[in-house]
C-alpha cells in the first residue's frame, strides 16, 4: 500500500472538537427553539435518484449537482455513439443514476409526497443536514455545508408567518446577536406594482435598481430604471415606491395609496399587516416590530418560487450577506404530482452564523471541553486509589478522565491546558493518607483542599 | 418540468419524526457517555479524495466505495484507449477524484495525520456520522448507515481498554438492554497459538472451526480442523483450546498452560488480566466481569488490523449479529506516513441497536412528540386571547402549539392524536370569561380545570 500524503477534498472541512462544540451550540439552539414551536425533526438520505433532483434548480444548478458513478461495470451498457463523441452531458444519465442532495427543499417535497398517507397536516418539520454543491470554493463558500430548514405545509394561516418571525428573533437572540434585521416583503406587492405598470417581466430589474437608492440617489435610480426598460411615465408611478420611507407601518400606508387599484397588491399589504398583528399578540418587546422587523419591498428572493410573504435576515453587527431567508410557496410538491399544497418555511445559514458568532466572540466559554476534571496520574500504584474516585464522579454524570499513565506532571498539566479542562485533581501519597484531595483551578491557578462529596457538589452545580 | 413519481434511491431511507426521536435517543445516550469518559466529538467531510480511500479496504471494499463523477466536461481529458475498450475500472481515476466515506476509521487516520501539530496526545475522539457502501441492499443492510466510533490514539495504557468495556456496559444498560455479552480476545493469544503450532496462516481457519463446537461437537471440530489443514499432532495441542471452558478467569488459567512456551501468547493473557483488574477497580457490579464480559478466543475480528485486545458485543435478548466491536491497533496512521502511533477504539452499530430496541419495545414513550400541549383554536376572535397563553408557555421553555386555524374540534383532536401530543388545552368563550382553562389528558381522556400558573408548573415538572 503506497503511502499517500493526506489532504482534504477541495471545498471540504474537518471539524475539530472545539469547532464541533461551537457548531453544536448553534444546532442545539435552533433545535430547541424549533421544538418549542411544535416542529419535529426528519432526515432524508444523502443521495437521491438523479431524476428526483434534475430540472429543479435550473441549468446552472443542475451542473452543480454532484453525481455518483454507478457501481460495477458501469460502462457496459453505454451507447458507443455518446462515448465516441466524448459527450460528457449525454453520458451522465447512462453512468449515473444517483446524486448528492443539493438542498433540503426538493428532498422535503419528495418526502411529503411519498409519505402523504402517513403525515397529518399541517405537517411541521425541521431538517438540519449537509448539502453538497460543486461550486468553486472560496472564502466562506464550501462544497459541503449545512442547511437548517424549518417548514410547515398544509396550513395557509398567517400565524405561521408570524411564528417564523418569532423563531428568527428568538434564535438569533439566544445565539447572542443583538442587532439584526428580519426583512419582510410580499410577492403580491411586487405583482401589484407590475400590474400597475403593466411590466411584470421587469420586476427583478426594478427591485435591483431601487435597492441602490442609498448609494446612487433618486437620479441614479431613475437613470438605471430607464436603462432597464422603464418609461418616464413609469418613473412617476414608481417615485413613491422608490422613495418609500419611515417605519414598516408608514411604508405599508404609502403602498396602499400607490397600489389602490391593484387587488393583488392590497392583499399583499393586508397579509403583512395580519402577520404583524399576530406578532404583536405574542406580547413581544416593542423593539421587535419597532426595530428588528422591517418591510423591504426590494426583497425579491426566490421570486419564481415564493407566492406570499418573503423573509430575509441580516446581522447589522458585522459585514455578512444574509444569514437566513424563506417565504410562502403554493406549489412545492407539484413537481412530484401533489398539487395545491401550500407551505411556508425559513432557513438558517449555519456556516455564516458560525462566522458571525466567531467574529463577535459570542460562543460560550463553557462549551469547549468535554471533561470537567482531569485526575493526575502520579504513580501506577496509586491508580487503584484514584480509579474509584473517577468512578464516583462519573456515577454522578460528571465528565472526568484519569490521565492514562503516570507521565511527568508537566506533561499532564499541558494536556489539561490544551484540552481546556477547567479543573485538575491531584491525588498523591498525601491525599491518599488524608482522604482530602487537592483541586487546581486551571484558569486562576488557585489550589484548594477538597473532600470528594464537596467536589461532586461543586462539579454538578 | 416533467412530473416525476417520487422514489428513494435503492438502499436509502427517510427518517420520520418518530424515527428521528428514537435515533436521537440512541445517539444522545452514546454522546453523553462518550463525553463523560472524556471523549470529544469531531466530524470529517462526507467525501474524501479517492486516493485517501482506495487500497484501504481490499479489492472487494474498493468496489463498494461510491465514486463521485468529476464536474464539468469530465470526459475531455480521458484517454481514447480506455474509453474505446469500455474499461470501467481503468476509467474511474480519469473521471472521478472523490468518493463517499466508506467508514470512519480511514478518515480518522487522515485527520490525525493532518492535524498532528494541533492535537494533544492522547487524543480521545468520538465520531457519529453516516457512511456509504454500494452493497446489495437487504433486510437490515443499507447503502447509507451510521457508524458511532470512539477511539483514543497515543496511549498504550490498558486503562483505555478497561474504559471501553465500561462504555459498552453503561451505554447498553442505559439504552435498556439487560442481557448482553462483551466478548474479549487478544490478538497475541492467537499469535501465541500460531507460534506453538507453527501455522500462523491457519489462525482464521482454526477460530472458525472452534467456534462451531456447540453445534458439531469435538469430533466435528476435529474433522473440520483436519480438512482445514491441521495435523493429528496439532489436534492434540489444540484440544485444551477447543474445549476451553469455565468463566473468563478459568479460561485464562487454562490458556496459560497451553501457551506456557509462547512469550507473545502469555503477554496477551496478561493484557486481558490487567484490563479485568482495571475494570474491577471501578467498583462495578459483580455481574459485569462475572457475566457480561467473556473471554472468547474464537473472536478473530479484523485480524490483519488489530494487534492487542479485540472486542465484540452481542445481545442475548434477540437474534442479531454483533452490535459493536473494536480493538487495539498499532499502525492506524501508517498508511498516511505517521508511524508507531498506537490506538484503541470501539464502534456501536446504531442501525442494529435501533432494530433491537424496537423489537424489545425499549424506546422511551416520552420522546415521541415535540409539543407537550396543543391549544385548540375555537374561533379567530379568540386567537388574541389564546396567543398570549401560548407565548407564556413558550416563555417557560415548554413546547406548545396553537392549531393554526379554527378548524372543527374533531380535526384538531385527531391532529393531537396523530402527533401524540399528550395534552390539549381548550380555550373557549367560557374559559376567556373565567380565566380558568380546560386541560385534556389525551392518554386517559380526563379533563380538568386549571389555571395558567398551575399548568406551567405541571408542564415544566
């Protein structure tokens, strides 16, 4: 067996014990909150039949799906024609029938359709699993990364939208973030604007241009709107939209005037108002609706997919793209033949949240090491005195280890240091004689005499 | 977009909310115990460079590795010769450079070598992740399944082996199993027997034959030993080994006589004795060493890999293959150029353990649903009374949901039933007037009047 210099596959990462503790802090926080809102966990397989995934993400997306080579003599049934022309694209379906999950949405749709007779609607599920994309790796973009999705299907109640705002708010606060914006828009408002102008195909161009107001001013935005196909007459109609100001309620009021003639547009506004009034009923802090949630009509995320409210979340504490998003959709399961099933869901970008928490130094200190105590191994003969101590501590559920051999004290202390074990228990001849142990606090350096019962209470507390 | 009838890829599974609760019960039990023994979690990527995996699992194993097709125009640089001959095997390295993880051992070895400057020895890690194998799927055998590995590298102390016995024992008991056997053998004992007979190449044949004693008797075993290449003289030497009886201590004593002339063999016996004496020092129940741990010299698991103690665990409560195994190895990282690093570790077969717990009905009842309470939605006008109740309960960390619309009571009760939500809170006109709520216990069917503060105490308890 030749010796291979080990390396990671491009765009993938190992996670060390410290990184895992931190990642689990994020995942466990999200799971706890999802469950508190009545969501249950499911998981789907890492790979799906290629036919389940192909055609769901556009041509570009299809190319980024990792295909798995068939097993055995996978070339035996390949047509000579395709092979002879070295046609990579046409050959794929002949040598690959499976592919790695690209997101959690399509597998969830498949799940709902396949298990429609087993699940009770509304079906509230969350899913935290890795996905894979053959993107060019770069800073903050990986080929394997986690998605954390939470969705409810089979309920059109806007209470769900309101609860997703609360889930975002509660999760981000519990992760330690203080200043973030949960942006909300409604696809029907964008449809309403398109109706008024008679230019539905230019909706995305419009939002892109309006979004630049802060940078290029009204004249700049108007110039760009003209370049993107709008007329001078359109600019007049759009002006109050471009200049939309004030808090969310004021923005909605202005929009009501602009969209007065569009039933669809007004419906979108009403939906957001209903969501806000649900949120308020939860007796949340004033800051939630007053500051942390904001109407943003430039939000055009997943326009072909979302049909009602649209969400996007960003932190205002560090420069970072969106750390979450989602919305209401009406035809998730249509691709698998189950029509008219509405749903709404949001997603958390765990890898970006990790980077934010790291930059802001928000990870809890206590969650770094598994062991709370290292028992020093002074002498093989003392092991039979120290092992029952070890057993007693573990019996109480305390994570503790005995250094496995009687190495030099310095080496054992370095080990505790490197693993960030907070306490070291010194059990030498003297301690055996007196039955009083010596405990060293590794952070302060303080040493104290302590009896086993007291130590147990202290470590459990 | 054509409508695809959804299906799962062969050999893969979805996990429903109930199945996830049960799987998490297993994983969380294992994690808690691993941490209590000072082990820390790591994760490695789902796919590795093909060169990292190839050649580590034998020819048969190599064929079972799922290869990932290169992205883009993967055929462009393929040699016409290989393509023209439709040589599936030779083409693989030209169109695939990555593959899915086949086990957690090789990626762990790569991890240790790549991070050798960051980790402190002894390095105690656990890893719970899926692995993938292109096996023919059958009952209980999947193409995607989880491995739960716990290993320490860089410590030759037999305290580690003793603690793995305790980890197995504690984990299986906490999962609810009562009758299981943790088999132990030592590679050096097998080497010793081979030394005495001068037939090291027949070690596996020997263990296979001896293992059949219960079924075919001494004559049958001897017949098979002769067929497998042993001589009549060998049979005389092997007789006390074949007929090895009694408890572990008695077996070891008999082996000492047989292996008196083999230094290596005696060393293997001493190692097991040392492990047992460490286990005893933990003040464990008598039943552990007296009954649950058993010397079994037919245990020849991973013979080319393990160098010291070997473990295998089986349950005696249902018919099922081994539910765990492991051992001591001396050259795990040699394949990546880091020599002389000893280690020892064990693995839990989570999927088989799941089947065992299900068959024995050992999964806890309490862990099935996420919500503890469903609040019935009687009327949209009452929502603004019920939502603050919902908020109060969640504020106390209680998982609770409000049915999202005022559907028929029967429908809402069916929903609670299907999700196995234990309590339903009825909040109608009467409750709003009196501020006294009605709580229904879904299991017993009992209804009671209750105030919010009492309800909170009850749900938290």
